[in-house]
């Protein structure tokens, strides 16, 4: 797994993943790691969905399995299916932060900004410094065109980052939604330097779309070995 998420050695990582699945196909985590750490970054979304669905079949009540299946559907741009899956995951455990985060993402991608904002704000009432909840709330405000509220969330993210890790991809997504490209790329450079495991997923992340036409984005993918 580290060959993909940290070394970005895609060829060797795939060899190891396939070998692991061949030796023990019943381990759900291996299917999840193969899909999220390698297949999705490489743009092989259909293959990733097969692996993620298999992980859910192996452990149907596992929250992380169901959440990452939503992730795959989001990256595959199957927005309606992603929302359905996200709701199922949320119903399994509404307190699960990752599940709430991806439900918020699915709401946003389906144009349901008010629902995403309400979901995020409700989460922040429970856990005011939750990284997942701050991210999805800020992104929802930005996508809804509510700049002032989004900037207030960014301030809260900066404060939360003093005591815990905030993924640079998250803040980059919010800045991208606000049209602040230079700030977004500054965050992505931080993510590159830190080898954040979400960085390779920017190849498919729909919230990176405002940045894709910028030459800096292609150059960043090239440095991760994800584009020629």
C-alpha cells in the first residue's frame, strides 16, 4: 500500500496488490486499498468500482467500506448512485465522520447545497473542530456562492490545523470553488511536499475541476507520475 500512497511507484504497487488479492481474495481491506490507492488515481474507475463493491460484499456493515464505495462513485461521476450509496452509509451510523463527509460531497455534486450545508453544520454542532465536517461545510458554502461563510470556515480550518492534520486537498477544494486558484495550488503544493495520500486522487476528484485547465495542474500530476 505504501508503494502507491507514499512512493507513488504505480507499477510495483499494482504488482503487489494483485499478488495480495491472489493469495487472499477474502480480505476486504486489500480490495479497498487497491481501488482507492491505485486504480482511482490511475483513472481506472470501472475497475475500482468492482473492487470497492467486492469489499462491501465481503463486509456489508463496515462503515469504511461503504464510505469508500461512495468515493468511487463520486470519482466515477455517478452522482445519483453516489448519493444513494452515501445515504445508505449514513443510515448505518450518522455519527461516522467520513460517511457524513461523503454524503455532503454527494449532496453538493447533485446540486443540493442547502442539504450539504445543513449536514455539515449539524456535524459541527456535535464536533466543532472536526476536520471532515469543517471541510464539507466550507466546500458547500463555497459551491453555493456564500463566500463570506466559506472564508469563515477556512479561518476555522486554519485554527484546527494548529492542533491536528488538515488535508491540503480539502482546503484546495474550497479555494478552487471560490475561484482562488493561486491559493488552491499553494495548498496542493503543500500536499505534494507532505506526500498526502489524497494527492493522487486529484486525477479524478470532481472538486479539482476548476483547476484542470491550468498548466500547473498537469505539471503537478506529472510529478506524481500520473500524467505523461
